C-alpha cells in the first residue's frame, strides 16, 4: 500500500500567551493537541468543529504555516522537519492552501496577473511566454476569462476573488489542497458556484482536499472522510456516510442535532446542548467535553479518552470512555 | 373581521444618499406581523432585509431616509410620530437584537448595569426593584450564575452569552415586537440552536411578534411562521414557511433552495448542486423590469420590460413577484 499523501502524527501546536510587564510568556495555549490524521490520494477529508476547536490551526500546520510543537508532519511518507531547505520547498509545492477571506488573502496593490505570478516566482518556475500561458490556463480553469488578469482584486466580486485564491493554490499543480472555510465569506447564491468548481477540479486532477468547515451540510455533500474536533483534539473520525448516518461520540451527536433542519415544522427529538465551548487555556481535565456531555461519568473527569476504533470494519474511531 | 396586525408595513421605500445620488435600498416592501408570530425576512447581502428592519425600528443611519410608504404599529403610523414618542416606543414596545453582540454592548458598563438602564430610561422600575428584575431576566435567558454575571463585563462573556444578554435587554420591558437582525450568524451551531430554542420559548411565554432577518434558509425553516424573501430591495416571494420552502414559486427562491445540499445528499450519488449564475447586482445599477432577470433561467422579453407585481400563487396567502412563477399564478 502506498504511503498517505499527507499525514499528521500526534501533532501538537502551541502558542505562547504573553502578558504582564515585559510581555513575558505567562501561559501556553495548545491549539492542536496530539492530532493524528491522514489524507490519501484523491481523498476529500472534512475537518469540522466549532470556533476554537483548532481546525484552522491544524490546517495551517498542514501547509507548514505553523511549525508543530511536537509530533510529526509527513508528506508522502517523508518527515518535513528532517528535510533540507531545498527538499522541503519541493515537497511543500505539493500541499497548497486556500484561505477563508478572499478580500484579505489577495494583495490589493497587485493586479490579478501579478498575484498569480507569485508562486512561479517563489519556486523559480516557468518564465516568460510559458508563464503567461500557464497563468491564462489557470484563470480559465477556475471559470474566469483572461481579461480578468488585468483587473485589481477590488474590481472582482467575492466569488471571483475566491476563484483567484483557488487558481493561485493550483498554480504549482499540488497534490493536496487545504481549504479553510473557502465558502463561508460568500453569498448563498455564490457558494454553490465555487463548491461545484471544487468538485470538478478534484475529479479532473484527482486532487486531495482537507476541507475545513463549520457547515456540516456541505461537508456531508463533499467529503469522503470526516474528522470532528473539540478543543484541539479529534473526538471522532469516520467515512462521511457513516458519521452522518450514525454519529457515535456524544459531541458529534450534539453537533449534528444542532444543525438547522431545512424541512420546516419537523419536530426535534433532542434538546440543544447546554453551555459554551471552554477556552483552550482552561481546558477541563479528563475528557474536554465532559462538562457539557449529557452522559458524563466520573472517569470522564479523570482520564483523557484515546481515539480508538469502534466499528468492526476499523474505519470509525472515537475518543469516548463510554463506547 | 380580521384582527389588526401588530406591525403593518406598506410600500416602504428607503434610500441612501451616495456620491452617485439617492439609491433605493428598499423599494416598495410590504409585510405584516401578527402577535406571537415569527416572520423571517430572508435574502442575501444587499437585498434590503436589514434596512427594512432598521426602518421599522427608526434606527437608520444619517445617510438614509424613508421616502415613502407607511409603517403602522398597533394601528399607529410611527412615521408620523414626533421623535420623542417614537423613541419612547423603542426599547419598550419594540426592541431589537443585532448580529454582533459585542458591538451592541457598552464595554465599560457591567452586564447588570446595562440591563438595569433599560428600566431607568423608560421609568419602568426603581433602582432597588431593577436589580431583582435584571436577575430574573438573566435567569429567564438561561444565564448560569446570574448573581455573578450581574457584575461581569461584556468582554468576560462568550459570544453566546453576550447574545443572551442582548436578548435579556431587548425583553426587559416585555416588548410586543422583537426585531432580530441575523442574531445567530456570528454564533457556533450548538450555540445557535440554544438561542433559537430560547427565542421560541420566550415567544410562547410572552406572545411577542418577531421579525427575524437571516440569510440562512435552514434557520428560516427552524423558526419562521411566515417568510418574506427579498432580492434587490423588493419582496420576490412571501407566504407561510411550508409553502415558501416546500413549494417555492419564485425562480430565485427555487434556485437558492436547490443550491444547498439537503441532508443525505452527496456528490457521490451524482447529485449536482444548482448554480445561480452571476452575482448579486449592486443597488447602484439601474435594472429595468425584474431585478432577477439577468440571473433567471426563465427570463423572457417581458421580464426585461415590466416589473412583476406580487401576485397570489397556490397556497395560503402565498404570493410571488414573477411573470412566470412555478406552478403558474393562482
């Protein structure tokens, strides 16, 4: 069997919290806490969870924007941390990122052509006429026309800007794209345009996606596999169909039950989950979900449950003492 | 005889002063809300849903003004009221909650103090009585440990808790009408579910009429009795929630609903999401005829020439502003 394209092994990312006189480090915030996940060729992995669950930090760590505090990140089986600069550069070409806010992620002082040239410049690829041809190909690939190349970002709509963000990520022909909430800044009528584009590109190039989102309906539609995060840890992961049909972790169950039902006047079976997500600086002991969990037992307050296989096929895993 | 609605908006026109002249953000909107009823105004950014809500509240920015139409609250034309009387309605008979609770709360006043102010302004409770009333309100909106939260500062509360505080303030004087402008958009989905649940409970208890502004049609399905769908400053469809969401008549409503995956639908089943081509038109651009025609799969010559009026279609008080609605005109 081939190695997964992208693999996180017990990956943790911490940030210093500074305060007081001289801005000394007064605490460490563990945004991602021992996450192990993998993405295979052509697979679409959804990472879901509420704000503060660490999904964005995990995504940024996967493209090398945050160095891991501990654990390893492997691209095609090779540990990124052990590579030299040149090799790492070559490897990181394979993993590209699309950001949430298409207004903030494009340099407002550069025309679209210059924005799309950057990846080629950084990696010293395709000069002159060849570069121009590649850039034209890219804008057409994302459903725009070559005349858009001479525009400024502010002249484009939100949907068009996000298409440019996708074109930039595609420029170096990556194998994996990490997409951080790529639709959430877009109007409703524009979201499906961009989502269909992502589906087409994935099929055409056999791309793998790490699709980070809080929109569970879209994750169910798009993803092959889903990982649910809560306070920095993965609490459940499973094939999308299994996860949405039969969520097992109490948090996943509560999260899915909270999604508004698009069918009007259907009675709800469950009461909404109480309380708020705690701050990662005050993460509860034991299972981080226990203060909100309707099923919590004494041992949930004491020890952290490990993520382990809970089905016979070995595809669904959850971190809960009660399973 | 039908009872007079709590709120009746007729032909509302609201415009903004811009460097390119007056621009109509709301162009002839009519809607009504009964006591104890929730009416959702749904639409995308720039459709005029928030401006409609702010016009009703009388909270428009200085650059905007109501140019036409009537807003009747309990039968009284509020546009004709002297400013002092209109102010007296706000926070007492009608109240509003916003998308960003952090920007709507005063950061330098404690939670308890801010809520108590609502009583002081309207003279509806004395100082000592106010504290008890505030604590009761905090309990009512399910804030745990209200004695401690009374002295908390806004920044010490989570987003969900701040939105509860906003709701407590809005409900302090038991208003007859609550206007909620995207109150759950900034919240996580489990917190959104709590807030929607809370609003429904309070409505059942107090009989408040609610105008709920949202872009999310699934939230509409959860909370609405009636729906008003807006596009380009106009109402394109309105009716009961089941009629509008299950038997939509306007191509825009149809298109939006088909652009979202339903539970259980995946791309692996070969299901492809509907695309509405183009983007939301800027209110600065003049469009003859139907505002949706450039994006509409059904558009014909007539749609470019003649503005479609809101006309009845199949269903109970269900209407669409389309020359060629799904299922035909009633």
